[in-house]
C-alpha cells in the first residue's frame, strides 16, 4: 500500500548526510526488518524508506552513531505498533480522558515553539487506566507530528497545587521516553512549574532518566521565573500571565490557525481608506496657501493623465524588490517564497507589508487558502483563490492599523489540486474546500520574523566598536526585571543569613552562660 508522505519542510538534506541516511536504511533492512517484520507497522517501514528527514532526526538524536540509531528505530517502531499509533483517533479513546484537560497543546514559548501542557494536579494514578492514558499522550504527539512535520515543541509540567496522589513516576518516565526514543529531535526543553519540595528526590530520578545529554533541557521555574521561557500572553493568570484561554471539551483544542482573514479576496475599499488617510496626513503637514493649492491642482491634473495602473505597478515592484525571498519551499503543488519566515519591521521601522510568491508546478489549477494565528492583526490579499498551471501569484500580507508583528504569529498555506472542470469562483472554491479530502491537501507553515529598527550611525559605531549588540527597550526592560528579581532573591538570602547568624550568637551566649554556671557549681566554695 502506497502512502502519501509530505517530506519535512520539503527541503533537500545536505549531500553530506545522504550516505549516512542510506547506510542506516540498508543496515536496518538487513539487520532488523527481515527478522522482525511482524513487530513493525508496514506504514512505518515504508515511511523510513521515503522520508529522509525522519531518518536524519533519529541520527541527529543519536549523534550520528548508526548502531545506536538502529536500536532507537527498532524500539520506536515496536512501540508504534504496540500502541497502534497510526490508528489512534479521538473516537478510539474514552471521552472521559479528554474532558479534564490534563493534556493539551496550546500557545508558544518565547522561541516560537508550540507548548505541550501537562497539568499534573488533574492526573490521578490508576493502574487500570494507565495504558489508555499513555495512548492519550501518543495521540496528542502523533496529531502534532502529522500537522507540524517534525517541528520541535516545549513541554510544561504544571505542578501547581499538586499532591502525592497526583504523582505517577511510571507515567512521567513514559512521557520522557516518548521524546527520548519515540519522537526524536522533537524536544526543546522541559519547563517544570512549582516543583513541590517533597518531589526533590524524585526530580533527581527524572534527571537520570533523561541522561547527561538532555539534563540541560530541564528548567525549574516558579511564578517569578517562568516568563524567562514563556511570555505572559501564553501563561494563565495563576502563573503570572494574561492568557484567558480555558480548556473545554468538545471540541479538541485547535487554536493554531483561524479562518482566512478575507475569505473572498481583498477587502473592498481598504486601499481607498488607506490612501485617504495618507492624503489627510500630507494635507495637515503642508502649509495652507492659495499658491500651493494652485500648484497642487496643476499637479493633480497632470497626475490624472498618468494611468493609475502604472503607479500601482511601480509601488508593487518596490514591494517585490524589497520582499523577494532568497529561499524557496519546493512543494508537490506549489513553490512558496519565502521558505520559512516573513520579515516584518518593528514599530520604529514602519515596515508593515510582506510578499508571498506562489508558483504552480502542476498541470492543473491549484486552489489555496491562507490562515493565521492572529486574524485580528493581518490582512491578506488574496487569502482564498486559485493559481493557474505554470503561473506565479503574489500574496500581500500587511499589518492592520497600529498592530505589530510577533515572533509567535504563524501563517498556514493550504493548497489542493483542482479538476479542470471545477470553477474558480467564490462559491465554487467554497464548495471545493468542503469536499476535498484531507490527504489531498498540501500544507506549509510560515513564521514571523521582526526586524529591529536601525540605530543612529553614531550609536551604531559605538556599539560595534565595543562589540555590544543593539538592544531594544523591551529587552532592557526584561533584563532590568530579571536583575530586580535576582536582587530580591539575594536580599532574601542575606536576611536569612543574618537571622541564622543572630540565632547562632544566641546559642553561643547560652552555651557560654551554662558553661560558666557549671564551673561555678563545681569550684565554688561550699558553704
């Protein structure tokens, strides 16, 4: 049975990796596959032969040691068949496991990685349901892996209000094994929030399970420190954040990408409104005199003779030249530029537009849609349209109003091949997206990159001469906050030291007094 597999990021691996990948495949087939065919799912062995990046992730996680990589693949494949990972669906698991919200995906950390939440206080140790709960973890990880195609994520163990009955070391070890063996190169860090003091000994055991190479991924935090890794917008209020998200089931948490911003293409009249606003600003800044008004009217008459299309083409060409991507994502239906990031400027630079270029590489018309994680901030033109065979189409993504781009913002481009008889009107496209099978849809994700504003030349020279990187006010504020927190902790430690010192002096005084009294009783003349 042939499986349609979307290669991770559709990028070619470096030639230097190809021989190592080929050797891994050859040795796995010779040393493991023939003897353990019945222990593997055929869909996994088939993917191993087709997906270069999957094999490379195993190699990277095992430092390119082929022997260790083969053992890891063997263990992973046996686990995948035992847990029937390919066939895990929402309906195959008990509904009561989804309802509490002990496990879910939501939000991003400061590096832009998806957060995998484990709310430990909602977990109750029960040997009868242990296997099904482990399947639940596998369900979420496989669901994420199929959607994100190998992008790493951050695990948060929320241990606030946790008691002894919630601690399940076997379950914790299973979760660690999922990232250590079954899903290689997926883990960026494990953030543990408010570890109870009674769990300090257990924490040392967890470190031993991770191994020395992964211990550095553990981050112990409290309410004051967790924002070093996750910003307040993705933290609940009890963690010091501002996220109003409340888990509820059904449906499953799916907050990644909202519906397209402009379902029917460009927003009517938006360009006209922007033009009027710019004109009003220019009129306010210019002096109000009769002579200038006359000159402006002559210029306006001359401008009317110039085709407006030429001005639009000039403006569009500037946008294209400024935003043309150097990298291209080569998918089976569309080539997409840029390949990974949309570069927006900060508030100081004022750069609020980016260009996405789609090129149809098929022989049929390709329909596409653009979605985003922040639908209130961006405007996309067009966001739901089609691209003819062999042609290229430009999509303009612009920030709306006074909004600023964020590193956590994401864009999803969905594409599917249309039959020649299908129409490309709004109604036809809407009906097409309702009927198209999920496995026929190509998906590609883009993240945002914010370009910092340029500093004055004098400041730039001074910073470069001392090799000091430029810092924004936000960075300085974060560092100042961290410095104040460190100062507070240091002051608390000093207060404790002073208290212990005073207590020690008191004990010494009491000891001296008691010793003096004893000597007095021994050597004092008897009456």
